[in-house]
């Protein structure tokens, strides 16, 4: 298995065990590939739920630019909801998992087709 395959398996495990979801592996793979080389960098691969600038990055770079959503308080609420689902006490919130859950929530899977 490649390093990316190992990471995808780790992300799927997080979705299953920490978020209580059954992952769509094809979609998870597409989201992971969409994250680019950041998944291999320990700092860039995770999202800090307590850092306002990190949440702004998720909102602006992913929800607005990548998914094409309009900036609104709904986006902030969605990010908070995903971080809550992932578990506030969980230190390693993987970016690919957060992006996967947000894309699913807004029904934007078509962006990755």
C-alpha cells in the first residue's frame, strides 16, 4: 500500500470510530487527493478546532472557493458542527475527514466527480 492509501485507511477509521459514519471510500479517496500534498505535512494535515484563523481557512479556501458556497453564518455553524461530531477533545482532526464531512453535509460530492 502507498502512503496515501495508508492515510485514506486512517481517515476511514476516524470517520467510522470517531464520527460514527460509514465512509464512502471512493468519495473519501477523491477528497484526500483534492487535499494535495498537505496530507503528508503533519501541521497542514490537521485542522485546529480552537484556532479561529484555521476555521477561517477552512471556510474561505474550502467551502467558498472549492465548493462554491456563499459566505454566511451557516458555514461557520457547519464547521462547528463537524468539529463537534469529530470530537472537541480529539487533538488530531484530519483535514481530509473534515472536508469530507463538510462536502457531504452540503451535498457537494459533484465537485469531486
